[in-house]
C-alpha cells in the first residue's frame, strides 16, 4: 500500500486520536518528516513522524488522524523552530 502522505506535507492532526494515542499532540498543524516504512523499511506506511507546530518532533501518527493541507512545505519547519526559540527566550 503506497504512503498517503509524503515528506514535506503540511497536515492537520485531528482532535480525537483515541485513548491509545493520548500522549500525542492533537488539533495542530504539522509537517510530515517520514513514514515508518520510509525510514526503517517494511510495509508500515500508515504511521508518520511529524514536526508539530509549537512542539517539535513527534512519532507515530496514524494516517487516519491526519488531513492534508498543502504539499511541499518543509520551509515551515525552520519558521516554526525560530518561533519556538523566540518563545523560549522570552520565557527564560
């Protein structure tokens, strides 16, 4: 089964991920970094590592909980990192 999302895709994480995923971020924008299969091989193309706006890197989000907003937006990661750094500097 081919991956639904691709590296660089801007996605929205759904509000309800279910009890099994309660440690993951919800209702946020994120950039797909890679799928499990893309990074480690195998057939598991439904789990994704994301860079979540305001939080950073987070693994593993099921494709059913993601909605594509726009393709090819790796550029946002640097912007989001700067925003996080600026927020840290103001609070620290």
